[in-house]
């Protein structure tokens, strides 16, 4: 029994080490933006932002990290939070990203109030946001592998299927598997309503267009849940997104004002 539990712990640690190696920091986050770094080091922060925006890389967490950090330095807290949130989504658990994101969040919270940062997400969506889809899937795979190996090892000794399946380690393994599968399912469900962060102050409207009645003003840095884009096939302009901007509020904002996480 003790050897079995030790083996399970070993596999769990292997899974954790896999996740942390995946999230290892980029040794030179400015590698592709040397001119921007020169401006940043010289204190020319607006020029650094212009240079970064001129050479975007939507798949590189370093791009969003550098842009978010520079926005924070010039006092654009909403833009700082938005881009650091994106960096954190692309490369979760990276210490530098986490540190700067927490600092920017706190500064924006002090300015707007903590209730304005994520008014649209239900608690289950906030829970899902803490675990990336890749992490949930990898952990689920490792637990399945661990449980199967435990059963194989036990059955090779006892040759009794009932004893193998009813051993205490099986209960613990199945419980862990059920919890992880639940998190995986929640993450999968949350992906159908992805987070978006406002890049600029927006008036949420009843419909997709400036001529529709306004509902509420939403500040940059605030999270919304994207319910879907308007499409020309529906007879609607394709530059608007329908969003949930509060627990019970649904409206439309311009697509270009959102950074989808």
C-alpha cells in the first residue's frame, strides 16, 4: 500500500514538473523588440509602446508582458491589466508576469473598486480561469495513467479483479480523477464564454451599433464574458461583440475595444 501511494505521488510530482517546465520564463523577453527596449531603457515610454504596437506578436507572452508593464509605467492601468492578463493566459504561473499583474490589478482596484474588475464572471468561471485548459488536460491524463498503473500492479499480484478495484488506493485515485475531470469540464465549458478585457472605456449598448440605447459605461481593464460576435450573415455588423458585462447584464461593445484572453 505504501509503495503504491509513493508511486502515485511520484507521478503527481512528474505532472507538476511538466507544467512548470512548460511555464519557464523567456530568458530574453525583449529579443524581438530591441528598438522598443532601447526606448524603454532611455525612459521614452510612449515611444517604446509605439514600437511594440508596430510589431505585434499575438502568440508571444513576452510581447504582452512588455507592453503591459510599459503601460503601467505611463499610468494606463486598464491597458496594463489587459495586456498582463493576456500574458498570464499565454504563460501561466510565470513569476514576473504574476508579480506585475498583481501590482497592476491592485492599482486598478484602488482606482475603480474591486467590484469593477470582474463583475461579469460567475464563481465557477472565476474558478475555471485559475486553471488553463492545457493544465487540466495534462493533469487528467497523468491521473488516468497513474490509476491504470496502480490497477495493473495490484492485479498482477492478486489476480483478483474485485480486490484490485476495491482497494483504498482506487478510491483515492477515482476521487482525484473525478475532481480533475470536473475541473476539465468546467474549463471546457468556460471556453464557450471566453474572457475579454476592455482596452478602452466603452458604452455597452442594447444592440450592435452606436444608434442603440446605452446600457452602462465599462472602464478599461474590466473583464467581460464574450457571448459571440455579430456576423454579416445575421444582417449585423461584424465589428461588434455581444458580452455579459455584469451578473445579469448583456449588451454589445465594439470588437476592437476587447482583448480576448
